[in-house]
C-alpha cells in the first residue's frame, strides 16, 4: 500500500470521527510532523507543524508567508505556551 493511499485512509477516518462528534474544523487545531499529514492540516483552522520533516516545514513556511494560520513548533519551543497563545487561551 502506498503512503498516499494510507494518507487518504487516515483522512477518511478523521472525517468520519469529526462528523460523528459534530466537531467544527475551522475552530480546531491540528498537529502534524510529516508531509503525510498535509491533507489533515489543511482541514483545520489552526494547523501546527510540530517538529516537522523538511517537506512539511517548507509547506508551513509558504502558508505562513501567505498569511495563513500556520504555526511551526520545534522540540525546543515551549509547545503548550505557544499553543495557548496561538489559540487565544
């Protein structure tokens, strides 16, 4: 099975869960560490690349440069503080 097929299977499961639990994606944050998480991260209102691989970091930087609500966090960042601030808690 290819990575692309696995990515779509993962998204299908996420979409099913979100529908069953009436979760608003535009008000949700999502975390990913790989370009394989892009489809999921593009679904949420607050995508966060956490210790991203090179491909995901490149996309996240492009999205941020375009003014979109992306955030990149690395292992040395105070993740919880950033997330709270980013989501306005």
